[in-house]
């Protein structure tokens, strides 16, 4: 099994809410995210390309459940391959695990909505990051040389790249990492991984480009908390670690938007994650209290393909993207 730069074995994680409510099926061999919120993310390492995981749902192969769990890549067996999280040094106040450098960047140049950032610091995520992801995918699908190094910050962040398609914005691919990666290489890597290697979907094709939406999520403010209810729906993403009925450690995660989109409260979200992580025994309040929970926040930017074209048309000469601009009539 390949090891990440931070010394953590790579593992796939899937996170996607089920079509129903919180009691999804067990974990399967691969990780993915289904529904409005799904993404694979990596382990909580602090450097290098770490484990892949699905951030909006669960780490399972079918995509019907909800929650993100970690399982081995490639083979993705059903055993408990989750990486453990050290317990917080004390209870009560959350312990800061990882805070990427507070890099600054220009304000998003798109009308697409971005989630509010914690505190008052300037947003790091930008429309240009989504444009870069579209550039990378476009160049790959059409055989052009990959785009030049972008101008936005290259600070390291845990990140997710999510693709949705059509007017109803169905999930088309979502993979990311909890390991902080330099944004230039991280977005380049996970753009193609989420578009071409999400095991729940076939690789993307040229014909799908005009209907795509790209979202970039930068994860921040990781905190270990002692109480599994110590997080806010719609504000925090959560990552849980638990011991399943077979005595194996498992993990699962949801990005911040998932619980709110599904209309879940705290208990429904936790129980959904447990089921997505493969826990099959009855869920009691006593068992919930044994969960180790990490909460985090994210900055998110979304751009449609039409917005990408308009943005590139306007900034083509200034940015020198290094490949032919997609013609409007080709994608109309």
C-alpha cells in the first residue's frame, strides 16, 4: 500500500448522503460520496499528499449510504482500515489540530456563492481555483499540455474537488484529502482523481463538460472535541473514529454542508456516519459517547462551466492559460 509524504498509508474515504434519511448501508470496498454532498478526503496529516477520502458522504463503495469512512485504496477491503486519531489532551474546549497558513488571495471574481469563512480573516478560496480545475480537466480530455502554474496562493490546505452535473446538480465525482497539500499540485491532482477515478462513476467525457459544476473546498480549523454533540449543523464538518462490533477502528466524515442539506440533526448525522462507516450493531447513546470526533470548517467556491468560459474569456490574455480557450460554439 502506498504511503503518503506524512508517513500515513493512503486510504480512500467516501462521503455522500443517502437518498433517504440517516440510516444508510454498511461500508463497501471503495470510498465515495453520493448525493449533493460527497467527497473523498485523506487522513488528517499535516503535510504531503495523504489519504484520499470522500468528504460529503460516507466511505463506501455503493454510494447509497451516507457518511465517509476510510478504507484501504485499490483493494478496499471491508475490514477496519481507518487511521486512528489521537484523543484530545483534555475535554471541554476543542484542541486545534491543524491550521493551514492564513494565506491571502484576491476576492472571488465570480458570482457563485462561497461559504463564509470562520472568523473575520479574508477568504482564501477563489473562483480562479475552480477555473484552474476546469483548465486541468479540459486539457486532459483534449490532449493539450497541462495549464501553467496558476497565480493564486500555493499555501498548503486540506482540500476537496467536487464535480456535479446537469440542472439538478447530480454528483459526478468528489475526492479530496485531509492532508495539507500545496494548492497548485493538490488541485491539479484531485481535479483528475475526482473526475476520472471516483469508483462510483465512469470517467468523465468531453460531452459532459458543458453541464459540469466544479466546487473547491478548503478545510480549516480542525479541532478534537470530547463531546460528540459539540459541533454546529451547517457550520462544521465532522470526522468520527469508532470501534466497530468486530473491534476494528473505522473513520467517517461529512463536509459541513451535508447535514444541513439532508435536514439532519446531530443524532441523525452521527448515526448516518456510523452506518456509512460500516457499523451494523444497534446504536445506543452509550456507544455514541465512545466516538472520537473532530470538527472542522471549510471555505467553498462553486463555478459552472458557463461561468468558467466567461471568466476565461475575460482573463485569457492577462493570465496566459497556455492552451486554446474552449470555443463557445463547441459547447453550446
